[in-house]
C-alpha cells in the first residue's frame, strides 16, 4: 500500500466513454503495464431523517481493501470499519435512509507497472456512464510529498495536464503518512462532482 | 487478488445471535469460582486471560417530539490494556426471552471493529453519550462458549479511565456465559444450560429480562 492519486479524465466531445477508456488502457499497456485483475469502488449515500441538523453519510467500499468499509460524513470525518458496518446501517434505517438512485461506482481494469498500480475506471451513476477516473498508486512510499514528482511524471505521460497539481483532498496531507482513507476521500470528491453535474444536466420539470 | 467479487460476499454475513445467561457472585467467593472455571474450560494450563475495557454507550434519538421514546444504542469498547487494538462497536437487538422451554436469552448481535476516532464520528452523526463504565475481569472459553467474570467500575470524574478515578459498583462480580452464533442454532442453548449446571451452587446463571430491571 502506498500513495494514491485519483483524477477525473474528461471525455472529449464526439467520443464515447468506452472509446476513451479503451484508449487509456492501450496507453497503459504501451507504457509497460500488465493487466492485474479488476477493481471496484462503490459509494452509497445516506441522508439523516428526523434529526435536528440534516446530515449526509457516505458509505464507500474499495476492492483493494475487501474487508473494510469507509464511512465519511460531509465534514470529511472518516471512520474505517469492518464491512459489517453495513449491518449497523440497516439498524439505523429510522434515522439514516439511503438516497434513492444515488449509488455510484467506478470500476474497470487494474494494471501493474513495476512499482505503480494503475486503475482506469468508468464511473456509473444509476446504471449510466458519467465519466472516467484514473488512479495511480505508487506502492513503495507512504509520504505523498516524497513521491509526488515521480507520480506526476507518470500521470502526465498518461493523462496530460489534468495532473498539474496534487488532488485537492491530498494537498493538506502531503507530509503525513498516507492512509487508504485519503484515497476514499478523493473518490468521494469526484463522485460528488459527477452527481452535481448529473443533477445540473437534468432538465427542470 | 480476488477483485470485486469478494466485496459483496463479505457485506452479507449471516445475522448473528447472542445466547446469554447471567449471574453474580460475591467478591469473597470469586476465587472458588475461578478455580472451578479453570478446571472446566479450555487452556486450563495457562494463566488467566484478563481484560480491562472501557465501554461508552452512545444513543441516537429521534428529534421529533412524537417519537422521543425511539432510540438506538451503540456500545463502543476500547481495551485499556492494549491501547493499539482497534475500537469496537457492538449493537444488541431487542432481547427475546421466549417461553420456559427456551434455556437462554437470545438477542441479535453485531460486532464491528473500527478505527479509534469512532467516538467523535458517532457524535458527529448525531449520537450522544448515554453512560460509560470500565469492565475489568477474567475471560474463559470452552469451545465456542465464552465465560466472563468481571466487575463494573464507575468513572468518578467523567472522561478519565485512570485507575484512581474508578469506583467499584457493588460487592460482587458479574458472571456471563454467552455464545455468538448464526440464527437458528437452538442446540447451543442446551449446551449452555448443561454447562451452567456445573457451576451450581457457586453461581446461578439465569436468563434475565433486562426490561424488568428498569
């Protein structure tokens, strides 16, 4: 486990998401990446009911940490727990209810490129594709500041200018020991952006 | 690496039930009970396994006035003697007493290990701390049966688990015999009854209806 950066890769007009994913995968293989299974990151969102101050709770899972569950509140507070935490949520259904049609996930191919793990995921919200997320993990390091330049070099050869600066949720933690919770925060940020974009593009009724 | 296929299967673990019998013994006679348990349980040759846990019970209430009586409790435990161990949330369902033929109390039970920021996290979710205590005692196991002999301590000043700040409650030790098993294994209740017979007359283990105590 090392440091991860997650970026959203824009789909240019006139191209389908699947085509771009294909292209990215070919590029990773050109760099020397070897296919190493698939991955899935999913996120379910719960809304508080009957509480004085409304709260939103996101429950995320990552196939990279199959026995864990990440619960993240709007404030960014993150609890890492066993996957059984889902069972606790079902006991809270009078207080926190799952938002309908808000389940969002990123899944796709996972590649190994010596010390790096690269993931090209297509993001789908309620069954329709919304975009592409590229994750690059540098395994030997645990401090983002130490390996950012190295990662940037690889990222730029793959996705170009999108990776100009470190991801927003990683920036304040560059000098700290990296934890998987930060990866999940990055995914959540992107997921929230995709959801907002999807809500905006829907015609007003 | 198993990939995504693993995650969904782990999310749906069969619901677990706790089968429970409880009793108490005066402090002066605890040693006799400990010796008997040592003989009856596994690992008789090794020394006693002790535990020293801080438990805080968190409550989530409906803020609408009509449903004030509704609430959910999460019990958060932390081992004071192993500070690096993860914290632990336990949810216990409504206790089912059943009729006379059922030997033990049965309740839904869910144990979830979690990171140590759980107290702040639950507070932020809207939970409030209801009460807390320290449980100190000895732990035995026989097969999948678990026997606890422990004492409950009150915190004199809230928030500090320093030994000087603890006050024992009562002059006896609590004794609990429990098994956590998947739904529908009634046989285990019989096994527990048989085991509890062997502890008589030192301690009488019974199923207690906690609702009647309030």
